[in-house]
């Protein structure tokens, strides 16, 4: 189960979906793609500073005082995560 926690100043993603074997897991791939796109988008498209750590089965993103552009990017990430959680509720949980 992948657990996603979205708080005021942080986003934490942990776990593995175990929807399919490693390398073929579309749920893990979707969540990973959204998280990495969020990080890269904030870094490349805004002046905002974020801290992040990525390791197998875990992504931690910390941020403060985000611009409106970054808030929109975070909102877009959240919409995508909610769509995956709605489609695969037994594999992704939003905390």
C-alpha cells in the first residue's frame, strides 16, 4: 500500500503498491511520475526552494511560503494522486 500524506508544508509518500511485480507496477509508476514531476516542475518553473529526499519506497518533500505557481503545481499533483487513489483504492491511500 502506498500512503500519501499532504500537509501544509510537506508531502510524504511511502510504501509500495504491490499491484504487479517490480518494473511492471503501473500504480507505483504513476505515483512516482507525479512526485518526480512535481519536484522538477517546482525547481524549473518557479523561484521557490524545496527540500526533498527520494529513496526506494519513499519520497519526502518539504516546502515553505510557496508562490501561487507552486501552489498550483502542488494542487495538480494532489488531483493526480486522488485520481490514482480513486481508481486503485486498495493500493493507494491518502492520509
